[in-house]
């Protein structure tokens, strides 16, 4: 009996350890991820993870740094005052299924074409729940997503999509520039939920997703229902859009295999003719046994004939570009934009476009934008992710590393910086004025009035950030060096901005800050330093990107740092009055530089270089009442 009790106790201890392990969200997410590769596996009991406060703490750690969290949602609340009480209230609502997302507060942001894109601002409590849901969905679906998609995914970006095009689209004849009309606004809710139900067999979790999709939005104090689309601006919108369009990716993977025809192109008739002549010379007329009996002059004449034929062979195309027995199709997608490369006829490209249009309409209830979905000859420019893309027809010869002469540049994919892109940037910054003289377009750098009131350091920082930002995006372009023109205008615009600030000519500005190396001096704790204007050049990055600039997707990681936000929240220690074992509310500010340092709590945050301060409820209330100093 005693042994039985002991055994029972041991089992209970083991069960307790298992429960404790399951409470760790990282372990739960890794467990979900480990089963993702099994397509027959169905995920159950996902909703119970929303009872786990550790999940909310992890979500809070992931999203707290975003400046947008200080923008109030429809409920009027921001991230400020975050504490365990808010999490517990959310968990209670999850348990009794009374949780209802607030409608997003709709605003609009400018698009590149001058139009406006709607953006929904959810409440922070909803963001917290959405981040937990996103973590779960990403663990389930990310391992199964196609390698052909790059938008809104960890360790993928515009650059990885472009590099895939550069590496796989070699020799294509046609581009299909794809665009889905109003994609984010037209996602069919029923189709999306049915896709999710294939893997997720938890109706409580599905019901929660329904709530987010049907939450609606508020615009001009009026509530609007949502009947389609994912809520733009929400944390779960990117992952749900990828789940939706992964159906297109899988369709294209199958389509590419079925479209493929032939192992390699047939040789062109002209090349085959010259090749046959060369073989005749080498193996018949100048065979080894005959070569040995030839004089030096005869051998020279033979070599000249062979070299002449080889020269003619290099002048003509190796393969037949019209070979109907050879076809290839390539595809890359970023969000709702996609690009196909077709090795085949224009008719093939038109049929592919029609098939994709049919699939989108019949299966995903989406409409292909005829205006933006273009079929372009690969020798011309196709536009994708703000790059101009074309296939080179450069027939110039060069020796490879083995000493063979080849047309190494022919058929290679080229990525170019569009002139209008960097020109528009200059116009947007108000750094450029275009004048016309004798029918010629003249670029005239101008000072930026709105920067004159900034201090010298801020002005140089602003220009550096803008120049470096544009170059970082276009640094894999084959003509990245053209950004030198952009830099020239920016540099002289900066000179004129300083000139307008101090009433100096450009020569006076350069004399003051340096002719060769323009720099602004500033003081630090370590002494005087100088911030120089950008001087790193605009070389093309040839070997790819070691650490690509990936999209802003929150990362899941273990943080055992005792000063982490989660630890400070759970510690029950007020960082102002020193009270212990009290309820903590985290005070947030949007930017440290917005703090004037007039009050002691501001100076404390500035000294610690933190946008957060862990306070007891009384101290936090006093701070907002203006009584904390």
C-alpha cells in the first residue's frame, strides 16, 4: 500500500513537471512546429493556450517596443499602464468566451501612387491577443509555407525575393507581372476559415478568428461591419494572408512541374552547322595520325581554320530560342504581388495568366487586376518590388575561370534602380527643384525649410538616414552606382539647408564644417566626437546579403535577462518608491527624446535609456496627475 502511494506520488510529481513544461510558451510553440510537417495531423485544444498568462507576457515582450502602441484604439486605451491585472481580465474573458475584439479605428496612409490606403488601429488589448494567436498560427503554418513566397515571413524580405529571381529566372523570354485587385480588402472569410479548418480542429479557436475577421471598424464615429478582407494594421493580418495565398503558391508549384517540357533546348541550325564543320576538321581532316605527318606551316593553317570556325560559332546563338519542345516556368511572390518568368512563347504566357486568373476567381474568390497584370518581353523592363527587372541580351565574350571564351552575360537577370524612384524621393523630401532650360531638364538642389529649426547634428543624421536607407534597399541592383546622383543632390541640399540656417553661402558652410569631409562636432560622456556626412559609396553588393533586412516580424525567443520587461512586471517592485510585492503597471513613452528631463522620473528614464518604467498603481496614478517628481 505504501509502495502504491509512493508510486502515485511519483506519478503526480511527473505530471506536475509536464504541466510546468507546457506552461512555457516556447516549448508549446516548438511542439506545434514539430508536427507541422505531418499534413495529416490535426491541431486540437489550441484555445486553451489563451488561458496561459505566460503567452501574454511573451506577446507583450514581442510587441511593446512599437511606437504605434501609444496610439489609442477605439477603446481609448494604449499600452501605457500594462500590468498583470489587464492580462488576467483577458484570460477570464477567454475562459467564459465573452471576449469580443474592439472595432479597429480606421485611418488612412498615403500610397506611392498618391491614393490612400486604409489602416485599422486595434486596441492594445486586442493586439496582445492577436500576437498570441499569431505565434500559434506561425508555428503551425510557417514550416509548411512555400519557398516561393517571401512577404511577411521570418528571415525573408524583398531582397530574398529579388535574389531568388536573379538566381532562377535566367534565360526566360517573358515576364508576367501579377497583381491581385484589392487583395487585403477582398479575402473571402468563408474560404479562409475553410483553409484553416483543414489543420485546426478546435472550434473555440476558429470562433476567435471569426471574431477578429468580423470585428468591423470605426470611421468618423460610425461603426462599419466587415464582410470580407483581413483587418489591415492588425498583427494577424500578415500570417492569415499568407495562409490564404499559400494556396496560390501550391497551385503554382504543381503548375510549374506540369508546364515543364524537355531537358534542354535544341541547338540552333546555324550553330549545329558550324559544330559539324569543326568536328569534321578535328576528327577527319586533321586526325591524330594525319596531324603527325603535317608540316609546321600546314599545322598553323589548320589551327587558323579551326579558330575561324570557333569565332563564327561564338557569333551565333547556341540554342534555338523558338524551340517549342522546351518550356520552363518560374514564380516568386511577395505579399499580393507576384512575378512569373516564362521560357516559352507569348501564347504560353497568356495561357498561364488566364489559368491563374481562373484559379484565383474560382478557388480563392479573388480578382486579378488586368490593369497591373502585364505580360512583358524579358528584354524590356518589368517592375517588381520597385526594381526594374530584365534579361540581358549582352552578347559580349569573356573568358571564364577555366580559360574558355563564353557569352557569360547573355540571359542573365539584371536588377536596376528606376530613375523615377530616387527622383521621387528627392521631391518627397523637398530637396530638389526641377528646372527647364533650352528644353533640358536641370536638377537644382534646394534647402529644406522644415529642417532649419533642427540642431546641426539632427540635420546631418536626417540626411544620412535617408541616403543610407535608399541605398540599403537598392544595394543589390546592378546599377546601384546611379544613387551617386541622388547623393549629389542630397549633399548640396544639406549645404543649402545649413546655409539658410546660418545665412552663409555654400563655400562658407563647407569652410565651417569641412571641405573634404563634412562633419558636425558634438559632445558625449567620452568627449568630443564628429558625425560625418555619408561617405560609404554606392557599390553593388555582389555576393548577396549576409544578414538580409527582413520584414518586421516579431521574433520568438527566450529572454532570461533579469532586467527584461517580463521580469520587471512580475517582480512586484516599484522602480520609483521602492515598494515590494505590489501590483505593477508599466509606464510607456513613445520616444525618449520627447522627454524634456524636467522631472526626476523623466531623468530616470533617460539615464536608464528605457522607454518603460515599472511603477506601483499609486505612483503611476500620481505620474499622470502631474504629482510625481
